[in-house]
C-alpha cells in the first residue's frame, strides 16, 4: 500500500500527540494524548488492512519495519468525543494560527486565551500567571454580547497547518475542524476558563 503525503503528515502530527498509535482496519485514524486532554480524528484516503505481525514503511532507499504492539500497551481512544453545544464559533486561518504559534514560541508564552468583551473575540498568547509577561493578540471575530475568558495550553495546540473552524463550549472543550482535510481535534480547556452569557 502506498501512503499519500497528506496521510503521512497526519501520522506525523498524531505522533506528536501520542507516540503510540492504534491503527484499525478502515480509513479512520484516531489518537488521544496520555493526559487525555487532546483527542484527534482523521479520515484518510487509504484503507488500512492488517494480516501480518508487522508493517514495513519504505521511502527511497530507506525502510523501517514496525512490529505491532499489543493494543492494550498503547494509550488509544476508547470512545469518540461528543462535542457539547458550542457557544463560540469562529474561523482560524492558517496565517493567524502560525502567528500565534510563532509568538508563543519566540516569547515563551504558555497560554492561549480566547476572550471577548462582548463586542470582539480575541485570541491572545501570554503567560496568565505573569501579569507583566509579553502578549500577542489577534482579533478573530465579532462578539455575540457574551463575555468570556477561555484558556488553552499552547503545548496542547498540536494541529497540522491549515485553516480551521473552531467551536468552543463553556463545558470545557474546543473543537478545531480543518476546512480542507477531514481532520479534527478536540482540546480540553483549562479549569479556570469562564463564560458569562449575555
């Protein structure tokens, strides 16, 4: 079986979430982080079928043999995520996502904050524990009258590059759905997140 470059990118990305990946027969890939605060799911063009005890992956003159592990030894999703009703929805373009990730890396900012004063929705990277930390902000949408401050850890933003539609629920979860590929991520919000309905 040949694996497309898009599927290889997804597999690489999923390995950054969890180094152990359980691949089941079919064309859906899923992974979950060890802390179970990141869940990712993708539908790929390949149909995986398993008949042996190992898989050989080749590229050019290089090849590697992976022997299958006992599935009980790998942290894998036991059930799908059901996204609760989202109070906040916005589009996150690849350029904006890239700016946020770079600012977080260059300025050593561990937190992403989705906030609204009721009129505008802003994504900010900062250190929420340090009131004098550097801050990078980007307005991403118009507000709906509600005020909120929802926190995500930057270390959990492990998305493949692309444009996303983001759904955020006050029940503590955000869903990032890629608009060009069939891949989505569910990321837990930090417990100190707040949402005040208008």
